[in-house]
C-alpha cells in the first residue's frame, strides 16, 4: 500500500552543504575505507567555514539546512556542541545529516559499513538533526540484495530512533535505481524510514513516470535543477518535477541542490529559489 504524504512540518526552503562545496572549500567525499577520514583543511580553505554558514544562511533568508557528513571537519564532541549552538543561535533548523558513503549491501564489507554509518547517526543525534539520510545500497536490486538492505536499514532505524533521529534513504545508487525496488524496500520497513526524493538522480524517457511512482514516500525533496554548460537552467524539467511533488501532496522541505557551472553558488541558489518559491506559497 502506498503511503499518504501527511504533513509533519510546513513546506519550506532548505539548502544542502553540497550546494556550497565550493564556498566551503576543499573537501573529499570519504567513506569507511578512508585512511584519513577527517581533514582539517575542509573547514579552512573556503570563503566561509561551516561554523560561519548558519549566519550566512540567515542573511540569505533560508532557515533550514542539510549537512553532508564530509563537510564536518571534526567529530569531536566540543566541535559538534559549538556547531549545534551556532545553528540554534541563528535559528537554523538542521533537518538532516546526509551520510554520503557506505554500502550496507556490500558482499564483504556490509558489517563494517553499517558500523561506520551508525557512528554518523550518533553525530546526527549530537547535532540535533531531525533526520539522517543513508544509502540503501550500491548493489544491483536483486531479491537477495533488497533483503540485505532491508535488514540493514532496520538496524540503522534502531540506531536512529535511539538518537531521536528519523532515518531516511534516497532514490540513489544501484539498489534504489528503479521504482519497484523503492516499493519493495519501503513496504518492508513498516514506516520506519522516509524518502529523500531527489529528482536530479534519475533521467531518461521514463524519468517523470518513475518519479511519480515514488513521490508519495517523499519526506524531503532534493530540488536539483539541470544547468547547461552555458549556465542555462532547464526550467521545463524543473517545473515538471516540482509539479510531481505538488500532485503527491509533498509537505516537507525543498532543499535546493545547486551543482551548475557558475562558481557563484549563491547566485545559482537564488535562481533555483525563484522557481521553487511559488510551490511553497501557493
């Protein structure tokens, strides 16, 4: 049975640190196999640091944020407390910690990756994040791999619930690359996870039909516009995807995802915001 997309929070704009990776400086998307998982340079070489981002977001007029795990320069308790206090001081809601690596369906390293992901869910709890998004698996969506993913997701949901965090996954990578696989996983999770609905992840002639099929699961939306090499925003595609969320009764944050060629990321986010705002205030 498909879910009814009930409102748990008001429609609002959000931004991911992925959209500001150039502004934040050098970064490396690392996973559980990294020899040096944290680099002090991550928070130093950009125009602003992660600790300075909440104030900049407040000035920009957006009060909801998603943070990619690799943008955190430290898991030290003191740093996490300082970042949480800064977010609270600027009235910035930390909606989700995005755990952008790990493969809980890996044939050899699933247990290692589960433990690594759990450690980041603990970080999400310390930061006061409402959600944490994990990868359901990078393997192909065979029946066996889907069951392995479901088992791992239940373990991660336990860890998240212990931290007061709700678990999410995303229509991303091999395992959840098809609507039928998304349905298979969500039907066995008993409502314990939500979907981070990213309409920039899928393409091809069946894109809109496929996105429509999974949109009712969405609790957040990674709202990514396509930009050409000449920095032209594909408005027709963007609006068509946004219409899918409206028709599904989406009621969460629209997280602007900018990855265009223009290095001025704030300008790119402004252009996306102009298209998305009517879907919030209509």
